[in-house]
């Protein structure tokens, strides 16, 4: 059994070491793959706040991933065509600046999470899973038929958006940017889990009636968790869109929601680094298994089954055992 | 370590001795798993057949599965360009994937030869000197269907397509050449499998004919239900719903339907006959439109390789523009925006023994280019 | 009557044909322990639910510190000073003892919307929490996982959580259930002191505890209060004897 | 819009809804008795269609194909239950979602591995093909009428099964109180396998029946699966009656919404905008319906427990 914090440190070390190796070995694509893993990890860290801490099994987080993506797509599309997003009630122009795009992604997905959360949290259990799924489908079909922004074809952005002081087209610089954001998000998630809010949310997941008796509103706690969660997943969506320089309704599909959830389960639910380990392993599997056989989904499916059936607590749970009591 | 160096040197020596041109590396990104895998597999098989027949050792092909996901396709393109250092990319079936991949590929100075998708955005303002559509511009087959409908004297056609960009382009393409009146115009849900409601509308509309564009499983469902509904109007559509791969699943319901295609297995020329025979011999099935497009794409590439070195982009581009290869379609040349100028035929679905297939019954449009080349400046 | 801390006025509640509460009016005065006894199925849990806000009465009203709280949710009543312990333990078992108590303190502080600060380093919350643990004698177990506590210790923890809220009235649902005689004795002594801080509405099966602690007793049978009085009055009440204590007498 | 067209569209919505019911009934039964969310239910639908197509192609008989579909899906269901599903009953919903998601991957690619990437052929049998004329001069495909009849027959059969048979008593006991069935001496493991196989057979039947007028291809199950979930959530999870009502509601909303929304919007907007917005709204209509039902009644129309 390894101590969880050593495993976490090792994971972070891998995220630094592998790209360095890739540069020296002239394998730039490995950096792209690692960027993909980092972006997925951010999305899953976001979901983990709702799922792991709040116990909200959301099968609709693709909504926020997609909204983040479209926030990037739409802003950059207007910037590259020199058209205004809207002229009424006030002029909004497109932009190719990442910080602005991130802000837009976070704001839009938070608002969506607020509305979806208010409606969905009236239900619980299976119904919650299903209503979030339904919201995901709503956005998916809307995006498909939204001809102005490419509908099913999606939107291509020819040049990656810019970040002051960096050349984002250089894979390693963009990777560094994403990794930096992942670290920030992890820091946030870590502080959150030990904060007064985290304590209350944790209790709201396990014994909502107790939280109520303590004078707090468990539903409101969960709603705030859902909004924070959606905002982070939205940020990941914007990064994902920039990684691919492309957005499409696929980002809204329920399979995307499922995949984000898979990252968490693979790594370990409620563990700080669960989503990170899960995303890294998933991207590696996708890459290697995809090269092995046309039918690689079978192997992926079998592996997932084994982990769900026999591996309590995901990969981290298998390696580190039960979660330690934190001080 | 020493051994490795020696081996590498030997390999280099062999490489140099067997060819006078630089080897060309091709990355093929296509759909090999999931729902639309049949199309990608056909395109790949057609492409590889031509490569095999040419026996050109300087051509190396890397094939990867995009799972019909745009983000995977983009990632594969990055990998092929960054890691595998490919010179040319090809293989994408779906327009939305092409839109995701092609602009960034050409922006990085690589060539892209499209064996199927030809979205209008890449034919007009978004055209690029390094992008060639070897199949068609997306509107072409629909325009031909419109031309056929005019020719056949249809006065009141009911038209329908899925509610997504290619569907809208399709109806626009049809209307560009059709001169009659429309009995109705419907956009269906993408991926819809039940068309009872649409059939009822067709029945009630007083139409004298039906045009539909419903690729893949949607078309199969529509045709089966159409045949079962008792509506007895002539149907016309682009080749996609009548292709070799899916006709067997439609069965009798498709018999007699007219469809438009730039290729058919009975086009009378030597290249085509040889292609159909060798494809059957190699894979044990009849080739499809996608297989033919893959085959032509590979032969176009091979013809350019014979004329120019891929490292000399301008010369290689000129060699591609010349399109100096025996197309299975017969006459074939590129317009100013690197999209085909070719004949588009009207085919009819027939049954040969136990197998459903198509035969040519006429030509809808001759030497047909596309509507967007004026917008292209290159 | 006006000085009652907690008061129900004629509350009734039915589930379909079952009338679980019939016109119940009871009150809790400062400094007293008011025990509710009754056979299983008498409607004690339903009564507690309506007092604490998890159930809404069909008719009648609930007053806390003179204010009508009938239509307020549980958390509002909690914030107004109503503490509660549960019959079936509702602690978060995965967490430490300290974390459970901190939740109570956090609720009382009314400031859960802090996302970055470490809750364990919040001195005021921590002082409240540790003081409550010390009072029930669980301070040494603060770092233990709640699941590792003995049954009796969990009961003590329940009380500690309620104490962090500095309640003005306490509703305790069978705090002695499942405790050994030693533990019961200790807790009895503790509650005896506690009544001066906050009056207690005590639902309990342990008759020794009830008779030694209660200032007043109400007897609930079939959703109805058949008698209210001092220990002696209840012991002497014929109706009670018949309905409830019958087989003991 | 003529009355005939309207009636025809209502019939279409009804038929669509009744096919959804076949899917949803199994799903809701499995959830009600075992408390399991089964995302792989769509795969059993696909297996039914593929079995029917394979058997019909080999024997030339559509009816044998249907029997093949029932048997194939039931066997696949029982096997999956024995190997995988029974390990999931004690796990939480999250694990169930993931494990059955994994099953989808395995089933889809496995089917493609066995049957290839091209759609299979399955057609309406000769004696059911073509339209019939209904009173009022409505021409309607006989096969679709048959689907409505079969679906209603299955609904009645299910109702009889649950209300009149020993198995039904056990199922109802399982829905209400798991400990009670153990106390009654019922072999709970066997009951679960039977219920799961029954649900699978219903899905397989739906797949085969629908496969004859649609495309028998890999991935055909997932869109239907999502619709079936929408149905049981609207109806209330665990309730067969809810599944029937929900299915018909969804069928009618989807069919009629697609026609009337664009027409309705044409009153306010120019035709092409109306068509475009109307189609978009129509494709979202059932999800909007579901969200609305859940917001008003968080446990669905006939749901007992939230």
C-alpha cells in the first residue's frame, strides 16, 4: 500500500516529466496527448466536486463542457470573421484572448448550472441522473440545429487563441498553460474539501437531515457545489476547444457526460487526484488500445467492468486502500 | 547501438537505391469503428487496393480510426503531422470531421485529398491550394437530383433532409436545379428512425414525387417505411442511401428508385471494369461509391508522385491539379477551387441475381463543377 | 402558558386512514424536562417530526419561543434555537468525531459559505466543538472515525452535536436506547444538569430514566395525549395504568 | 391540416409510444424489483433485432425471427444478469451506470465483430405488408397497426402476469419489500434472473418488431434507450402503468410536435425560420416535457418513491 499523497506527487511528477521526455525524444504528439489528459482532468475535477463531495450523480455535465467549448468557438469565430456577436442591447465583439474566453466560459456555464441545478435538485437519486441527462440531450439537439454556428458540422477556429506572453501554438507552451490551470483547479478542490463549505457539503451528501437540523440548507449547499462544478467543467470545455481548434455538438453528447464520469470512477470517486489519474489512464488506454485493434471498445468495456466490480475506490483505492482520515 | 546505426544506414541505402524520389507518407483518418464504420472501411479498402496494385515502395500509408468523433480526428491529424511526419492526409468521410481537420492541416502546409466529404465552406471562401476534393462538392449529387427531377417533368416534389448543415445544403442544392413547385419541405431530426409522420405529410401534400437526402441508417428506415406506406410516387435521391453497402439492408423497397451518383459499377471504361473485378477478387464483395472514391484518391496521389517530389510543394500541387490518372469515373478534372468537374449519372436500383445494385439509366449533368468556385480566390 | 419555550396547539396529522396525531397540545417550560411516553406506534415519532419541521401538521400550530414556526422548515427552527438528537443515529460515519461536532458549530455560526479557509483551523468553531465534546466526555476520541465509536459513544456524540448549537430547547428521541446501565446513569446525570441550560422534551422508553428525570410526563396513546402530569400524578392515573402501564402494575 | 392527417399522425404517435413501452416496461420492471439502472437495455434491443434478422435470413420466416429475437435477448439477458448484473445490486447508482455503460461498449463492438459493420436486412413479412384502408378513408400500413395491437397485447399480458400469477406476486413483493421475499422463502437470485430475462425479452421483441421497418445496425439501441429512460422517468420509475402512460405521452409529443410546432410558428414567423426553429424545438420537445414533469412531480406521474 502506497500513501495516497506519494501517489499524488508521483502523478504530478509524471505530468511534468513526460512532456520533457517528449521534447528530448522529439515526440511532440505525446505532448498533445498529455494536454488532452490535462484538459479531461480539469473537467473531471469539476464533476468530482458535485459527484464526489456532493453525491450528485450528474449525467449531464457535457452541457457545461459544451457550453465552455461554444463560448470559445463563438467568440473566436466572430473574431476571425471580424463580425460582432451582437449589437443589441450593447455591442459585443468576438475575441481571440484566452483569459476573456475562459471568463466567458465560466460565467455561461455557471449560469446554466444554476438554472439546471435549481430545477434538477428538486429530484434525487435516479431521477436526478435522468433529469441531468435530459438537459444534456436538450442542449445537444439545440446545438445540432443551431445553423448559425455550424450545427452538426461544428465550428473550426483556424488559429489557436492567444494568451499574453505565450505562443499558444507551441504544444509545450499550451500544455504548460493547461497544466497550470489544472494545478489551480486542484488547489481549489483541495481547499474546498477542507473548508467550512466542504464540511457541510460532505455531511449534506451523507446525512442531509442532520445538516438540516444544524440549521443549514442541504439543497442550497448542493446547488452551490453544482454551480462550482459546472464552472470548472466549462473552463475545461473552453480549453478542449482550443486544443482541437474546433467545437461541435459532440461535446454536448451524453457519451461525453459518461466519459467524464468514467475518468472519476477509474481514478477513484471523491479522491482529490482520482479524476487526474483516471483521465491520464483513459487517454493512454484510448491511444494504445486504439492502435491494437478496431474493436478496442471491447477491451475498454471489459476493463471498466473489472474496475467497477472488483476495484472499490478506483485505481487510487486499489493502490492506496481506504481513504485516510484527514486532519 | 552500433548495430542500430548500421541497420539504419543499410535501410537508408536500400531506400535510396530503390527509388529516385523522396518517399511519401500518407496519413489516412477514417471511420473504422462504431455506427458509420462501413463507409470508412470501404474507402480504406478502395484506397489500399490501388496502393497494392501500384506496388510503389515509396508510398507508406498509416491508417487510424476516428470513431466518427471530430475531436479524435483532430487529435489523429496532429499525431500524424507531429509524430509520423506525414506529407499528405486523406480518408475523412464526414463533413463535420473534415471541417474540423482540413483547415488546420492545410494551415500547417500539408496536402489533404478528400475521398468523400466536400463541404461548401471548403469550396468557396475557405478553399485552399493544398486541399483537393476527389469525390465531389457536397451539393453536386443533390443538384443532379434536381436536374433529373426537372428533366423527368416533376411538377410538385416533396423534399426532406435531416436538420443539420449538410441537410440544408442538400435541399439548397436540389432547388438550385429543380424548376417545379415544392409540395413540402421538411427537416427531420438527425438520427431519426421513424418517418411515419413525414410519410403522412407526403401523402396529404398532393406531391407528384419525393426527393430525400437521408444518409446511413436513416435512409434504410425511410425507404422500408415508404415502401410499406402504400404511397406510390417516384422517388429520387443522392447515391448515399442506395450504395452497395446498405442496399442489401433495404431490399426490395429500393427497387426502381432513381438516384444520382458520379460513379456506378457499370460505367463503361477499362479502369472501372478492372477496379470492380479486382475489388471483388480482393475483398469478396462488390465495391461501393466510397470504395471507388478511395481508389481514385490513391491513384491521383500516385500519379502526382510519379511527376513530382512531395518536398517541392508547388510542383506536387501542379501534378495533383493535372489529375493525370485513369479515373474509374472516366472523364475527371479539377476546377479552379480543386473540386471535381465530372459527369453525374442517374442510376436505378436493380436486382442482379440475389444482389441489389445499381445501373446507369442516364446522365443528369455533364462536366459539372460546383456553385462555389467563384467565391474561391487562390 | 406564555412563558413556554416550545408549544404545540392542537396539532393533528393523518396518513391515509391512520390518525397519527390527534389534537395534541403540549408545552415545554424553562428549566424542565418534559417526558413523552407511550407504547410503540403511539405516534411519538410523528409528533417529533411535526415539532422539528420534517412533517407538516394537517391542523394546529407549533410555537417556538413565542413565535409561530408551523410553516417554517427544520433549518429555520434549528437556527431559532431548537436542538435535536435522533433515535436512529444520523451522524456521518465516514468522518471523524470532531468533524461531526464541527458541523453543528458551523450551522450555529451561520457562515458555511467559506470555500478556502481550513475549517479545522477556525478557532471559534473549534473551541465550540471541543467544548461540546469535553462536556459529553468524548474529547479524547475527537480524531476517531465515527464508525469506530461504540453505540453509547455515538449517543453521547449526538448530544454533543446538539450542544454546539447552544439550543434554547432540546428534543431528544430515545437518547438512552441501547445504552448499558452504566452509560444510562452517566447520561441521566448529564441531562439532569442540562435542563437548566435548555429545557428538554424527552421521548424515552427507559422508565427508570423517565421517572428520575422528568418534571412532567405526557402519555401518548393512539396519537392522543391521554394524560399530562407530574411523575406521581401519572403513576396514580388510572387511565394511564390501563392503557400503558397496565401490564407493569 | 385535414382531420384525416391528424388522425393518421395520432396513430403514428400511438404506435411509436407503444414500441417505446415495450422497451420501457422491461427497464422499469428491472428498476422496480432490483433497484438497478440498466443502460445496457438498448443493447438487448439491438441483440433482438440482430437475432431476428439472422434467423429470418436463415429460415425465411419472420415469425421464427421474432421467436429468435425473444430467445436470443432473453438468453443474453440471463447471462448478463448471472455474470455481471447480480454483482451490482448492492452497489450504488454510480457503479451501476458505469458498469452498464461498459456493457454497451462490449455489446456494440461485439455485435459489429460478429455481424460486420453493415446494416442487416429484415423486412416486414408479406402478409403484413402494405396499407389497409380504415374507416373514414385513412390509408394506414397494416404492419404499424399490428405493432399497436402486439404492444397492447403485451401490456395486457404483463398486467395479467403481475396481478394474477405467482411470479407476479413475487415481483410485487420484491418491489415493496426485499426482506419480505426472502422471508417468504422465495429464491431471490432466481427471481432476479427471471425478471431480468423477461425485461430483456421485451426489449428484444421491440428491437425485432421495429427492425423490420427501420435499420438493423450497431448502435440502434442507444437513441431508444434514452427515450425509454425519458418514458419511465415521466411515468414514475418502477410503475408499469406509468411506463405505458409515459410512453404514449412521449410518442405523441414527439410525433405531433415535429409537425405542429413548425406549422404553429409559421403564424408568427416567415416559413423558413419557422421550419428551422420549429424543427429544433421539436427535437427538444420530449426532454422539455420530461423536465417539466419532474419539476412539477419530482417522482414522475405514478412514482411511489422519490
